[in-house]
C-alpha cells in the first residue's frame, strides 16, 4: 500500500492501511462548512434568496445571496468583498452576505492501537488532517474527528481503519 496522502469525502465508511505504513489522512469538510450554499455556475437560473459562493477554483472567503433572480452570465462576475457589496451577473444581482464558515478545531481520536500523530487544519482547502500509524494486521479500529467551525457548527466524523497484512 502506498503512503500517499489520502483525502476522504463525506460518507467514507472504511479505509485500509498496512500495519507498518504511516497514513497521512485528510478529511474534506468543505461541503459541511458550505451548508446549502451552491457554487456559481454559468447560464443557470437563480432564485431570489439562494446563497452561493464563487466557483471552487476561485473561492474568496465570501458568501453571496441572490437579491434579483434571473439567469447567470457566461463568465463569473467580479465578486465584491465588502460587506453588502452588490454585483450584476447576467440577469442576477448578488449581494455579499458575509464570510464563509471555516474550520477552527479538529480533534482526532482513535481506538487503542492506532496512534494519531500530527494534527492540522488546512483552512484554504477546508481539510482536517492527521497522521495515523500503528495497528495490528487483521484488526479494525474506529477513528473519530470532532469538528468545530467559526460559526459554531459542531460535527463528528468517524470511519473504520482496517489494518491489512501483506
């Protein structure tokens, strides 16, 4: 098994590792942080009240609410970053409504036998990271990550780490 950095999306139930391998593991929490916000998309109809963020490749840390519904343009607008700033995008008017939620803490724990090493948060990618090592071949362990966001949201993500032998 390779020791590549492993990033899991929502809904991962189980991953595997060799007993001697160190697993750099990342938990992608961006969807959880975004809540109901959608990504901006060209030429789609947006209803008043819907909330969006720029496309993932162009995130700027701000959220926007559609205040005048219509069809978006063919290219992303220049998103305002001042509080309450507005921009017209095709037939849509967007209003800046505040900062995106970010991750403030990620507390990793695991069953006895698995060592949780260096823990970190990549706030740009919205990933909680930990280094997992140890375990006995043929055994399975629970790993948990307790998350808290700047807006006070809390969540626990868990998965099984199955240790496989060679």
